[in-house]
């Protein structure tokens, strides 16, 4: 079995089942092998009921004493039962699983494995999996993989397909030279994949994960090296001069730029006038004023007769950029156009002509539509990408190839410690904007437990009555997602009932169709929605100055840097804004971490503390860093591995680098190892 074989070559996967895998982006055997577990079920020795603790996944062997008839509550069918062992008794609860009633017989012993919660003064076990004692005995001591799923696909189906693929795969290539593998004590690729999916122990799983992270970071380091070398050798456009455009715009602004903003502008001007292609990252905290810096850069280029384009991650943000930037460019008699995917064919055709003829299109603002095949630029000299981590390198290069070696300017609000930023953006020069505009009102923060939720709802209601809006963030889309925590689907329904018909509550998550997401975001931006219940998809892509409350459920499940990013969605207007960090696990570690956010609004300080606090233990929660979407690696959890792999990549000769990259593109596992597409995609 080859890695580029279609999934239907796997025994047991037909056309219908393959379609379910396809929904997850899995089309080949190779792509399946790098579809890593989200977590593992640890089949440890059962404990006494009296030893259970709130918040943990507990395992007990208990005798069922009573099973209640399923009852309905708010459209949810609930089954409860009582079970006991010599140390005590516990109630078990299942939601929307009425069949459980028929699996349990009073007087019989079962092994139950489920989430332990508190109900009043007593502990309860929710959604427990049920095992016969002899079945659990066979699993005891093992780690069983749990994969992210989609409707129609079971974890068991993925496990079966994965085992068969690992057994029969023939052409898994090794990209890391044997000398480096030996130096850093890395597993061979096939063995690492096997131990990642079906580990013999937690120790071998961690070793496998480290090896796979190392390879991913190593290949990324090689790619960055090649990009940096290419940039150093590239000469840029001629004929650009300083026309005073920036100064004219600055005089029109009702505020003054900060010292950091002015330094960034001067560096950009110097780069563009140097005769070589600029590749610069503007890294600034949320609300630090990166957008005006980008606008000045575009004005600087376009005022010399060239074209400049800025690519935003969502249509909503692209439209907001257009509305805020166009008046500035009008001052210079520069023509600005907007190009998005939702435009009609006739509208697009008209814009395409303007761009190609350079008549009425000096500045082009849009989404990924900017680099579609039909878009031809007359003289694209500067490409700006906003929130670049939402675009893959391939997409960013796609826009860059539309011009003749255009200058590249990237903006990112993700606070990354400088040591990591220098490696992540090794092909770029970095301008850091640390200081905040003087008129920026600091967000007020509070860290509270779930008992505060009714008070939080009252506060949100009052803010809405004052004409403001609120975000509520949940870690999961629906109850079918792995892990624990609030989910958008159920939460939005319950909240709507709680707040009443006078308050408009809507939901937003990544499983929605792009046009539906854009529609919801636009309605929220237009104040047609009062409260938006969402996953982290709102982290970037929308500016709503009227939103004054950000409430984050299960905040312990997120990294500090991501929590800070989410907080940055509020505090963008003239009104005082608030962020409520709601935790569900009140451990000392959780409270200490969240206290950092309560006392600091400095993203870079928070990022450094996050890096210090992160460890290899938290491997399968929500992504901790929004900036780099590697398949398995995380630059916070795996910062030490990242540094080692990056340094190892730097020891190779240019010839060795070329050989490895060539081997990658020749590989039959093209879907898996086109790592430049893995970098930065969602």
C-alpha cells in the first residue's frame, strides 16, 4: 500500500465511508497516517468511589443498584442510575443516550469510565462509558487513541483504518539525515507513527511525538532557509521615490503615531528604497496600530505610480479596511477597489479589468480572491497580508507571484517571544510595535468560577441595554467534540432561552459554511446581533468597537497567549470594556495562570510567561498558539524541540537542503509532506 493510494484501497472503506473521511481533509493513506489522536483513553486500574475527585476522568468498578426510566428535560433525554462499591455510592448520568437503560442490569458489576462533576454536595459521573469487567481487563494498562470526528464517522472506524494503513504502508520516507536522528535520539518515521497512534506506554508516545514534532519543525526550518536565501538575492522594483505621501496622511489624522509606529514606517520606507525586495513582519499587540502602518506603506508605493494590495482573512475585515482606508487614499487621489469572493461575476469582471489596466485600481483591498487565477495586476509592487497566520505560505506566495518580485509586508497580532519569532520568521526582518496608542482604554479583567455565571449574564444584559454587544467563547463546537467544556451549539440555545427574546443571540464556529460565517460576522459588526456565542474563530478577522464584553468559558483549556488574543476583540471603542475568564477547574495552577491575565494587558509579557509555564504535559488540548498551525507541533508546548530542530536545519549545506526538499516533492506522499501548506493553514 502506497501513501498516495486513495482511502478506498483500505479494506472496509467504501465510497460512503470515504466521503466522511474526506470531510476531515483525509483523502489518501498518507494523509490518514498524519491524522493524529486528539487525546488518549487511559485504561488504568479502577479506583474506589470515595477516591474520585471533581474534574477528573474517573474509573470505577461498581454494582448497579437502580436504573431510572429515561426522562426528557429541555429536549434532552436523561438516564440516571445508582452504583456502589464498598467505599460508597455515586449517581451516573447520561444525556441523549436512552439505550444505556437497556445495557445496565441491577445487581451486576460494571466498569464505568467518565467525567466526574459535582452536583450539589455530591459527586456525579457523566457520560460514562460502560465495560464488562472482562472486557476492561483486556484494555487495562493501555492507551487507546481518540480522534477528532465528524458526523457519520466513529472512532472505531478510524482506528481500524489506521491499523491497516500502518501495517501495509510501504513507502514512508525519511527526511532527517541519520546523523541528526542519532544526535537527537529520534525514532524512525514509521516507528514514530506507530507509537503515536498505538503507543505501548505514555513514555513511548511522548518519544514518538517528540520525533514527529522535530521532523515537522526541521522541514519548516529548511524551507525558511531557502526563502531567506532567495530574498537576499532578489532585486526589487526601480522607480520608487518618496513623494511625501506618508506625511500628508499623517497630518490629516486626528491622532499622532507612537514612536514604535513611526520607527516601523521608516524601516519600511528604507527597505523599499534599498533596491532589494522587502520582506518585513510588523508584530504588534492587539490594538497597537498596525493597520495604519500598512496603509502608509501602501500609500508610499502607490503614490509613485505602482499598485499595492492588502489581503485580509475575512470579507468582514476586508470591507472594514476598505471603509477606513479609502478616505486616506482619497487625500492622495489614489483609487481604491475592494475584491471579495462573494461579489457577483459581473462585479468581479469589472474589478479585474480595473486591476489589469491600472485604471481606478491603485490600491486593492480584499480576501484570498486577490490571488485567484483570473486576477492580473498591471504593476503590483507591494503585498500586505493581515494576520498572516490565517494564510498558508502557499497562499501568501500566490499573491506575491502576481507581481514582478513585489515587496512583502506581513502583520501579526500574535504575541510571540522574540527568540521564537526570529526563527518562525527567519526569512523576514521584524518591526515590533510595543507601545499602545494613548487613547486606548485598558480592558478590565476578572477571573471567576461557574457560580458567577448568573451574575455575568446579568452584567451582559445590562451592557446590551446600554447599546453594547458581547462575545461568549466556548472551547467546543458541539457535544460530539472530544474533551470537556461548553459547546457552542448547546450553549447558544440555552443562553437564548435565558436572556429572552429581547436579546439577539447567535452562534459562530468553524464547521459552518464560509458564507454563513461571513454573514454572521457582518451582522454582528452591524450590531444586528447582541451576543455572539463562538469558538475561537473570532480571534481575528473582525473589528467591532461596539463590543464591550468578552466572556471565555473553560478558560483553563486555552493558552495564555490565545486568551489574550481573544480579549483583544474588545476594548476597541470609546467605552470601557471587560473580559470575564470563567474557569471550570479551580486548581491552584489554573488560578495562578489566569491571574497573569487578570493583572497584565501586555501581550508580549504574557507570551513570555506562557512559554515559561507551558510544559510537555499538556499535549492534546486546544491549540495554544494561534500563529502556527503545524499538524502536531506547537511552538509553545514544544519550544525546546523547535529550537533544536531549527538549529539542526541550520547545520546542513545548501546541497543537502536542496536534496531533502527535492525528495519531499518527489515523494508519493504529496498530501502529507507539502509542509509549506501545513504551515499557517486552518
